[in-house]
């Protein structure tokens, strides 16, 4: 008998620990059974309160089984209390490229990302973060562009969504079970929930078409499962069970808990019960009296169970099957039948030996309290049994509940790897407006992160073998979208016109603008640009498409500003001939035409000064010399184009801003001699040159201002001698 063919199952209950070893095969056979009670209340409502003491009782059961079999036990199947089960419903959505088909990896990533979000929301809502194990999930619905769809794989759309229900167990529940097993050198081969295990054994799949309620009344809790239409529709837990009856007995008859438990169990076997209370008094009480005293407690348990059944099922079921040690409490099935409005025979206790025939079934587990243990064993025989294992993810040890269909994706979820980090981001798209219509050119699809399982390439949905080692690399983003203007143009909408212009050949089809500028079809597209195009029809269209600028074609004046004031400059005339004949810019152009084109001359700063009649020098100042007015010119004008100093040869372009500054030279007295005829040689050696500005003596370097009155003459003794050749006239005193 090989170990691999044996199932070791443990039912660690609130009151007792039961274990069995079963040989698998076409006809399963129980080889050994052991059962031990907790000596203290080390379990409460199915939750381990004292790991060491519970581990001690488990050790006794394990040792007894090993002695019976004369072999060590290494792996075990166990169940967690149903009250520990937590379910979370979660929605997730992601944007898609509408041109790509949805693949299985995308769906798997979204599913597992939703589970991760559910786990995160659950952890954030509780006192301890990330303290839950995911033990499974089921898809409620997929959505494509907001509408339900059966299977999104192979479809196309802008968004993919889903809604799922994920099931979690608190780590405190699982870890306490693991701690008990580790102290007994046991490896968890299977973990299930007590109500699921009980359902597996007590209600075969052939019976699940009926609307039934299975109630496992234990010591601390009553677990409920509802079946209908061939499946399990709901689970629930009521925190009332056999312990409430025991505590009522202890209160009525002053008993310690263990004595009260013994008295309760004897109610089904004896008419008169003898016991000793905490004061040491021995008592004998009729069974009927005790049962009557417990009626209120039993009624309350039945009422709470009935309420939960009605709430889950939407009304009474067809029948109720009761299992568990608490189901043997006198009167509880009758109270439950009365609450649900069912006949007494529709609410019945189901013993393990009445469900199915199992070889080697002993008396210790043949009653209703053995159903859960047998269910655990039978579930461990299934190929998809859920067991806790340890794997490696990127060199980190990760605990994972692994069944036959557990995938790499679930392992990555347990390793807290975000699935959005596995998908390479697509390259940024190009969004352009083409003749008023919005167009999008998608970027390259990103490459997902490479995944290796035990050194071999794998996928997210690859099923995990035992002792898996997983390596996850980094995803690669896709390249940003690239395109040319030509990629947007229809090929057959307009004919290609082959012409010559100034003896150069051109093949023209469309006149294209991008953001207001004429561009060639080979121009790269810019994101968020506005593109317009039309077929080449006229001489103007042909010249622009051939690369001549609008300035060269003189389609509009050049608009500039001079010292902040808007101005327009005229362009020169253009000359156009088609096939030797004079033509206009709006004349049609045909395939094979020959154009001769003389573009408008380039405008320069000197043209600006000429058209606007701006002198090349500063305006100067007016002064009066010997009574006659003259104008003294200033220095050369300073010309700034767009903030940069330029000369008169600089090209003027549309939109230029000019600043014209007067020359910076200030006239002096010596400058007036450039404008007058004055004999600079005195007639007498004793003569002295007199220079006055506004009646005051001045030097040749004295600056002149607008309106100054200047007098210049020779002085000899008492007489003033002026130059007879002075064009301004004689100067007298």
C-alpha cells in the first residue's frame, strides 16, 4: 500500500478532533479511525484559540492512526470553519485598442487584476492589511464596451470589463491551522470549508437538482448550504449551535462545561440522567424535564437557522438535511420544521452510514457528526483538490493554494504582482483631424513580460506543477505611432497630373495643408495636427503643391508691424504661362501641361523703407544761423527685425516685427559749417572769430538743440566782419 494511495483527513472541531485514513480506489475503504475530545475550550466557534493545546489533541489522533497502520502520516486534508469564508464582488475594466482582437492573456490578466483589487479592498477594510488568502473566484459576467458578452476572446472593442466573485479566507484561520499541522510534521494536502465538505458527502450531485438546505449544526456554529437547479446557490453561517444548549444546561443545573456536554449527549440514550453539580451535589433528573427546560434555547437556535435559510433561498426549501453533533439535540428538527412550515419528515437528521456505503465505516464516525470528516476525505480524492503549497516567484517564497487547475496567474496574484505591470504599454497613438474627421493611428502593441516556469517559457494560464519556480521579466513598451501624410490620402480619388514647371517635372495629385502650412505627402504626421487636402485643379494649386510659397505666388500682401503699428507691403507681380500662353493663377491645370513661372521678387528692408517713405537717416533738428533756418541731419537709422539688428538687405517675411530707431548722433556747432558758405580766413590778422548760441559764447563742440539761434562772425576792434560769401547773409552787430 503506497502512501500516495492513502488519504489522511482531519476534522478539527470545536468539541472534538476526528481523523481517518482511507484507501482510494473504485471502492474507497476506511483503514483507521481515531477520535479525541478537547480537554478545555481551546476552540471557539470553529476558530483555534490555543494552537499548542489543539496541536496536542491532533498529535494524539495522528499517533493512534499511525499505530493502527504501522506507518507514518505526512500529508493531511483539513477544513476551515464556514464562518471564516469571505466573498467579495468586484468589477474591473481596461481600455483597449479597437483595432486589435482580445486575446486570452488579456482576459486572464483582467480577471486576476480584479481578484487582486478585491483582495486589496478587503484588506483595507479590515484591521490588518493583506491578510487574506484567495481560495477561488468565479466570473459573474464579461462586458465589451459596457454590454454583456459571453466570451470576449476574439472580439474587438474599446473597453473590456468583467464582474467576478472572489472567495477569501483570513490568514489567521489558515495560519492557525498550518501552525497546528506544522507542530505535527504534517503538510496540508487539501484545504476546504466545512459546509462544502459536508455537502460533498451528504448531498450527491444527482440530488442537487432539488431545492434542499443542508444544515451542519456543530458545537460553535451552524453552517448552511442551499442547492437548487443542480448547483450550490448559497452558503451562510449562524453563530448558534450545540454550545448554546450546553451552556443553558450548565446555567440551569450548576454544571461545569464538560459535565454539561456529557449530560447533553446522554439525552438521546437515557430516560433518567445522573450527574454531580459544581457544589458536589449528586442529582437524578428525568430526561423529559431536562428537554423541557432546554426548549427556549432550542427554539432560538432553530429560529435563527430558519431565518437564514429563508433569506438565502427566498422562502422555505423542499426539504432540510441536518448533520453534525448538534443535530441530535432533542426537538431541534421539529422546531425547525415548524418555523419553515414543513412537515416533520421534510426536516431530517442524516447519518454518515445512511448516505452511502463505505467500506470500514466505524461506529465513531457513522453518525451525523461524521459527515464532515468523510466529506473532507472524499474531496481530497478529487483531482482539483485545493492544497497549500510553497513555490518560488522571482526568488521569493510564496504560499499558494494549488489545485489541479491552478495557474501561473494565481501564483503571481499570491506574490502581489500587479498584472498591469505584466503588459507592455502600447506606443502613443497619433491623433489627427483630416478634412474635419478625427483619425487615430495606433502605436505598436507592447510586448508582455516574459514568464518562465522551471526554466521554460510559459503563459499566465499555464497550469502549475508541484515545486514550481517562476521567473517574471519586464515588459517592453511598444513604439509610438509613426506615419506620413501620404498614409492618410486616398490613392484613387484624384488622378495624378504630370506637369513641368520651369523645365522641372512634377507628379501632382493633392494640395495638402498641415496646421495651415503647405506640406508634401512625404511629410511626417504630427500628433494633434489638422490636415486638409484637395485634388490639384488650378495653376495656383499646382504651384503650391510643387513647393512654391504663397509669398512667391504673391497671393497676399506681407503683413508686418513697424514700431507696434500694423502695416502691409505690396509684393511684386508674378508671370505665369501655360504651354507658352499667358495664364492666370485660377486657370485649370491639366495632365501634361508645361508651366513657366516667374515668382514675385523677395521683399527686403530697403523696399519697406521705400514703400513707407521712411528716410534712411534720422530726421535731424532745425536751427537758425545768422537768422536763416537750416536742418542738421542725424545719424544712420537703427533697424531691428524681431529684436535683431539688421541692414537694408535683410529679407522681410510675413509676421515680422520691426522697430526703427532714430540715429544716435547729436549735432554740434561745428556741423553748421557743412551747410553754409563762410570764409574761414580773416581779412585782418587781429580779427577774432565769434560763435554764439542763443546769445552765449560757444565752442565748436557745443551741442545744438532744436530751435537754437547761432551767430558766427569775425570781430576786429569795434567792428564785426562777416563773410561776404556767406549765403545766409551779412551778420551785423
